[in-house]
């Protein structure tokens, strides 16, 4: 019995080693390995002609490029809602404002810290007149030293950012009628505490108007 007890761990180790070989040593090909099974001797097979990966059917060319042929288009590929503008504002503040600033005037945090080139303001005449497809395409493919954001921002979100940039541009020339009677520019917010960087600022609660206080 003592002898069998000594042999038991060895037997268990042999069994485990056998299982490991069964799981790890399998009939497979390494990437780009040669194969005698196929006539072209390639183990990696080409895609079947006409197949498209799931989620990669970009049948609406304008939606994915912002171009009509070789020229940028000047219309949104979907009806823009308030939710779309809110999403565009969020994406703009995350991805664009570090360079372009939240106002879109090119005075973002990065250019003020010694960046080699200051980005142009969205409020110059050239970019105010630029087609929306042009702005979308710049985000998709990049421009100059600006990298592309195609991998970070999905196509619809890029269009939402384009819509928000147009809203920023329109805000520079808005009238009181455009703002539904609200003062232009809007009054600056008043703070209870400005915040320290480690803490967020606290806004003063809005003051009730004469009719609201009744």
C-alpha cells in the first residue's frame, strides 16, 4: 500500500500530461504555412468572391465617405434631431475640443501648449461655406497633421459632430429671433464655487422670474 501511494502522484501526472497533449497538439496550420492539400499550396484560403464581412456592407457610399463621386456633398444623410446634436456636442467636446476648443475657434488646450500648428477656426469664411461632406471626410481621412478619427468615432457619430459644428457656426451669427427670444450672447453662468480642478464648479440655482415666483 505505501508503494502504491507513492506511485499515485506519478500516475496522475502522466494522465494530466496526456490530456495536455491532446488539447495542445492538434492538426492545424500556422499562419502562411504551406499545404499540400490545395493546388496552390497555400493553407490560408482567399475569400469567396463577393462575400462581405458582417457589419462591413457600406452600400451607402455617401454615408461612409461624405462624397458624391470625387466631390464632397452638402447635405446630412439623415434628419438631425436634438438628440443627434447632443451626441455631436459630446463627441466634439471629447475628440475635437482639445485642439479646436469648445467654441471651435482653434484656441484649444493643445495649441496653447506649444503645438506646432494652430488649427483653423471653424468660424472663418472658408469653413463656414465648406460642404458638410468635406468636414465629415476630414474627420474620416485626416488632413495635414490632423490624424483621422475613423477608428475612434463611428460614421453616424461623425455626422452628429458635423451637425454640431454647423450649429456652432450658426451661433456666431444668430439673432434673438433665431434663439426664440433668449438674449444673445447668453449671460455667463454664475457660480457658488468655481471649483479647484480637483472639484467641479457649483452653479448658482436659477432665479425665479416674476411669473414663476407666484
